[in-house]
C-alpha cells in the first residue's frame, strides 16, 4: 500500500507525540490516585512528575505545531488533559482554602485589645496602681 508524503509525516508526528501525551495522562492519573489516598509524599512526587511530563508534552506539541499540524485526535487528548490539570488545580485550591479557614478557627490571631491576656499569656492592657484597666 502506498502512502503519500503527507500521510507519512502525519504518522511520524503521531508516533512522536503519543509517548509524551501518554506520559502526561499517566502522571495525571497517578497524581489523582495520590490525592485520593492523602499520601503527602506520593503527592509531592507525582506533582513533580506531572510538571515534567507537562513540560515535555508542551515542548513536543509546540515543535510539532511549528513543523506542521498536530493530529486532531492528539489535540483533543491534550485539551482533555489540560482540563484535568485545571480541575485538579481547582480542587487543590479549594482544599487549601478550606484548610486555611480551619486553621484560622483553631488558631485565631491575637485579639486587638478585646481581652486581658494574649494567647501567649501577656497582658494586653497595662495595669496601673495594682488595678486592672477596663
């Protein structure tokens, strides 16, 4: 079977872009699993892997786009992976905000003169002549 030069070039691009895209998808899945298992060490490791996989995929796709066109099926998969990255980023942002609110409730900042003692036990209001200032 004979194939045109254009078809051969498309197949070559497909072969070049498939491995970095698959690595990106695998990294996303591994990070999602680490997030679900609440494994901090695995989250840190997989986030680094995802960052590297994303950089490789973007570089390969940018090179392919400059050299010609990227096959539509791979563009769609890259767009889907990009959406998954955005969704994980949003979920992490929400979890971080929730954690920050919980910490604020558990460890409130020092009151601005509303009490007699600070959290460290120091007096907030000066005592004059042995009397507590109200």
